């Protein structure tokens, strides 16, 4: 009886050990499965993050066309507004330029209020630049531009910059293209073509783009005025420090035909005041800083 009892006890121990080993195997297998699930989930999240970043980068690349070429060469082909060639008859009426001398003002003025035009060419100016969505931008306007673009995106308004800072060499290329266009569309001499071209494209040294504070948004076509982006800029750009620069009602003061896509960074305080009085930058400076009624 004692022998049998001991045998039964030994068998029970063996059975208990086997059960314990089976349980340990199951626990180990469950642990392996759980670990595999966690690893797979982590890999999935990683690939999702990579795909999301790639999609965002692709969108940025799409919005800022030919960024790499623009940065590398600093001179790219930009579209000239498709306006009719100026005529001798309307040249003085439609493009009458106010020859106010701002040279003394420009010597001490803050960058955002420097006047650049036909009568006031830019001399020895080298702005500090920062890339914003692939476009070279004067550093003093960079943060406000980033905020404008981001807030527009949040409001489902598609706005991007097609032209920002330009070198004088780049501006010269655009000006020469317009002269060529005028010669092909009625101008009989180069002098006549240059006069007409100045109503559409600034000559080298006379463009606000050389400040790094002027921005052309979306499209340099007259149809831009009908787009939601144009309306959004009209109603909101001043909140970020940007002022529409060339309105049709200001043409005799600015000397530039209407460009609803062209905005100039002047600082938030100044842009709000300009929006309120509805006057071009030249008049705003004359009336508020130089104390001359224009």
C-alpha cells in the first residue's frame, strides 16, 4: 500500500509538472504573439507617418513650383501679366507717374517702409533672407508670411507665393522680356518699348521684389481677381502686415497698372492704417511721416 501511495504521488507530481510546462508554453506563445502585434503596429504607424510627411512635402512642392531651380539659379522664368501693349495715346493718362523724391526718406526709413519705384531706385541694398515655402523672403516678413499662408490653409483657401525676392539680374530679365513683347506689339523703337514696358514691369533696381518684401500670390493673370484667394487677401492680408500695392484707383500715383496679386509687407500697424485710409504707400508716407499732403 505504501509503495502504491508513493507511486501515485510521483505520478501526480509528474502530471503537475507537465501542466505547468504546458501553461508556461502557452504564456510564452501569447507573449510572442503580443510582441509581434506591438511591433507590427509600430511599423504601421512609422510607415503612416512617413507617408503623411511625403504627402505634405509633395503638396508643398506642388504649391511652390520649381523650387529647386529657383533657389539654385536665383533667376527663373516668371510669367509677365497678359496686359495689352501700352499705346502712345494712353501712356501719359493711364500710367502717369508721380515723381516724388523719397531718397532722403529712404536713407533712414525702416525697411518695410522704403519706397522703390521709377523715381526712387534701390541703391546698395542687401536684405537678410529666409526661405518660406522655398521662396527667398526678407527675414522681417518671414514669420508674418508663414502665418498668412497657414491661416489661409486652415480656412481652406489655397494661397501660395509665385514670386518673392528677386535679384537685379532677375528683374532685368523680366524687364527685357516685356520690352521684347512691346516691340512685337506695336512699339516702333526701343525707347518707346521701354516707356511702355515700365507701365507693366519695373526696371532693374526699381522693383519692390528686390527688397524681399513684395510677394506675388497664385497667378499674375487678371483672372486672379475673380478667385476666392484674391478676395481672402483683400479682406485679410492687412491683418498680417501686407498691403495690396497696385490698385487701379492708385495708378496715377504708383505708376503701375493694377496687380491684385502683388502685396507688399509694411508691418501690421502700417498695413491696418493703409487699409483704413485706402491710400497707396507713397501717399501714406507723405501724409504720416513727411507731413506733406499729397
